[in-house]
């Protein structure tokens, strides 16, 4: 699905030197690389503060902790997302309230969101799934009227942007009160291990987030609140600085892959290619199709036989996961989520795919789909 080796070959000299320099300086924890990376990312996103942390899941957890929520407070999230978005809600003894997504953007549906809001709603977490920004203008308006904080899960959309109706262009992750991301290796801005970050332009909140990520510490050995230990390694920060400079280029490369796929599948009645919302630039963390009237398992088998990887993100929506059974999560009625869960399939996408590989993949996908059409009963 991804080829990190080839990407590394292009930046090897720079990365190797940066890693060596961290080792030479023995500044493994915090230190100048981490500070510089945070400043550079803040500049890139147009936010005042970037607080690096250990991974994207921690970023979401710390963001929720910083809001000072109470057990039982409701947090609205899509069910059609990676489990981390919701897991941290439950971990903090908050109540996940699942809402449906749009059939085209795969992100929070505004109507479903409105209906789910109660006086106990204390946060909303839109997810920019697969690299497509959620409709933030609508979400922020709904949340703003009711004074509900919005935390963006930007783990799949870093590098993307969003254009508001007044023409303002803002980076994904920089629109809500807080933004969270992951630097997991396969993400659009990935390091060579685990990493994550939290963004905000609110000074008070930034101080709180920093404190929570560092054992609730205000000054050394003085702890104000219960926090955690979540840090980005200096080696990872050094690698991320190099890759951040190429992020736009990486996003362009992903879009070129998506353009190729779109053209190859255009007009095929069995294949729905990804929708690109007019309000944002898709950064294609995933290239995800919907299959119509096709046996998806068979498509996957045939592709695997022919050496083409494919994945289902995600085979079980969050509200149907066993971990949430006790929370009555399965009672949520999310028809679009259910519909998508049976139909989506993601194809390989990364920055180094060649024309030849794309030709190979698309011809096999077209063939596998053709051979897996369901006959009417
Ligand atoms: C990857 C991901 C996360 C979690 O990131 P980790 O760094 O793996 O903890 C959270 N949300 C979404 C949508 C993700 O894709």
C-alpha cells in the first residue's frame, strides 16, 4: 500500500546526517530539533502553537484532557473512522456519541451532527478521513452557535487546506479550537517510528496541553494536574523537519496518483471514484473507491493473487466494535456508515508510484471488478 523505502532513498543523505547529528549531540529528548520542528510546523499550519507528542492517539487524548471534561460528558465523533478517534473518548470515561457521515466525502454529516447534540455535548471531533476535509464551515457554525469546542482529527489530512465561503484559506487541523495529527510512518507526513502533535492558537489551552503532556508539570517537580508522558523523539523531529519541507510536493504526488486512478476508472458503472469536495484540496492519504454490485471479497482475492495490495478502511465501524458493547454503541442507527462499510476498498497510494505500476494496478482492478460482478438473483 505504501513504499517508504523508495521515498527514503531520495532523502537518504539528508536524513542520515540529521539522525547522526542528533546522536552526536546526544539531545535525544526535547532539545533544539523538537523545538524547531514545532515552530516550523506551526508556521506551515498558520497556528500559534504546536505541541509535539508521542503519537496521534495521545494527541487526541491530551486534547480532550485539556478541555477539562467530566466523566459522562458527550463527545460527538463519526463511527466511520479509525478506532483511535473514539477509543480515547471512552478511555477518559467520556461518552462517545456516534454520528453518520456523508456518502460522498466520508466525513461528518451536518444533519446527523445537529440531531446528536444535547446539553451534555462537550466536544465534537470531525475526522478528515482519507485526506478529504470535513465540511468545517458547517461544523464550526453548528458548534459555534452552541459554544462546543471542535477538535480536528487531522491524522489523515496533514498538508490539506480548506477554503471558507469568504475566501479565507486555512490548513486542515488549524480550523478547530484544537487540531491533532499523527506522524505514523505511513501518514502523509510520517516519521520513522511513532509521533504526533497537537495544534492550537489559544495560549491558555496551549499551556494546559503542554503541561498535561509533561506529567501535569508547571515547573520541574511541581505537578498541577494529572497528566501523562507523551513526547516526540528528537530523532523523529529531525526526520520530520526534512519531510515537512517536502510535504506540499508529497501531497501533489499523491494527487497525481489519484488523477491517474480517476481517469482509469472514469465511466465504469461498478466503480465510484473518490469525491473531491469543492471547498478543500484532497491530500489522498487513501484512495478509496466504492464498488457497486460487486463481490468485494472476490475483488480483493483476485487482486491479491495478481500481486496488487488493497485494504478495507475500516471493515467494522467503531459503533459495532466489541469494545463499545457496554456503551450501547450498537444502538446507533448509521445507515450511510453501514452502507459504506460494505462497499469501500482502498488501493495503493504513496509518493513514489510509477506510471508503470499504476497501469498494472488499474488494469488488474478493472479486470478483477469485471470478474466479480454480482448477478441478479
Ligand atoms: C493514524 C490515526 C490516528 C492515530 O494515530 P497514531 O499515531 O497511530 O496513534 C488517529 N486518527 C486517525 C483518523 C488516524 O488515521
